[in-house]
C-alpha cells in the first residue's frame, strides 16, 4: 500500500466538501445528536473535533441507522484502545480493536476525527493520521443518517 493511500484525509482540508458545518462559540452539548440528510454514500465524509476531559474514561461516536448503530467508534482510556463495533437489534457484534500505532486519543488533549465513507468501509483518521478501516456490516448506507457523540469530551466543531 503506497503512502498516498493513507493520505485520503488530506483532501478534506483542501476541498472543504462539507455541506453542513455546525460551529459553537463555546461548547456543543453532550450527548450530541444531529441528523445527516440522505445518510452516507461513497465519498461522504464527516468531521468531529473536541477535547478529551482530563479524567476521561471513554467516549463514543455512533453512526446510527434507525434503532441500530452501524458504526460505534469508542476510545477507552483505561484500556488504551479504540473499540469499533456494530449494534443490531440491541446486540453488539464482534469488536474490532487492533490499530497500527499507539492510542491516538489522549486525556486532556484536543482531537479531530475524520470519517470517510467508501463503498466497502468507513475510513477513520485522527489528527491527520489514518487509523483504521471498518468494513460495513449494515450496508444500507443512505439509512445511516444520525450522528451521536457522547461521553467524556467537550465538542468544539462538527461538520457533516
Ligand atoms: C460494551 C459497552 C458498550 C459498547 C460495546 C462495544 O461492552 O458496554 O457501550 O462500547 O461494548 O462493543
């Protein structure tokens, strides 16, 4: 895999493709919910920026599909892991936990998460570094139309 393959997130910074930008002068309320009109499709991306609380245990970014969670991205500070999973009919599937590098989120520090939808997976970058791909388990991408962010962070910026 060439280096360029892992630099997909850079196009976000230069092309500014986000139709909905939600800025807050201070903080967004947590838990935070917003709808994503028309849901996901290949090339659709979102960006979530915030600050991890100093004593954080965990937070999560959920991409919801009705009552199900198509993509749960869950940094856990006690375990120093980023858990990824899907919940269907209130049941969690197998967790994905491996990462190529070290834990990309830190207590007390700001972060920026980009999630890019492709045909077969979501690609995730944190602070400009690709961290993982998550192969779609719920494949009806247009129905994945709600973003939820909750847990031990302050939100500073959300673009959908
Ligand atoms: C559970 C946890 C859920 C969710 C899930 C992911 O143990 O209670 O909040 O993170 O793991 O697999």
